[in-house]
C-alpha cells in the first residue's frame, strides 16, 4: 500500500510530466523551490525524508494553482498560435 510520501512523489512526478507535455518543463529543483522554498525537496522525499502535513498541503496547493495558471496561459496563447498558422 502506497504511503502518503509515495503518493506525494507520484503527484509531483505526474505534474512535472504534464508540464513537459505542454512545453512548460520545470526541473525538480525549481519545482521544490517554487512549491516549498526547498530546491532539494524531491531529493529529500526520494531519500525517504518526511515532511510535515502543512508542507505537504502547501505542495499540493501549489500544484493545483500552477496547473490552473498553466491552463490559463495556454488558453491565452491559443488564439495567437492559430493566427500564426
């Protein structure tokens, strides 16, 4: 059974993969710095280090906000891409 830590790593990996798919890639260190003010967040999580429930919530909230911001940016860019074609 996956632990909360494993689920969080999977959520982060999925978000980073999604960003790569939409040509807005983030390095793991950049993600950690933006989401939790910790550039080594992913390395620490992968090493099995625990984080607080508050920090986990902060990371998950950042993912949700970032996804929303990326989708809004893509929506704004869509008309200009169609005009260029």
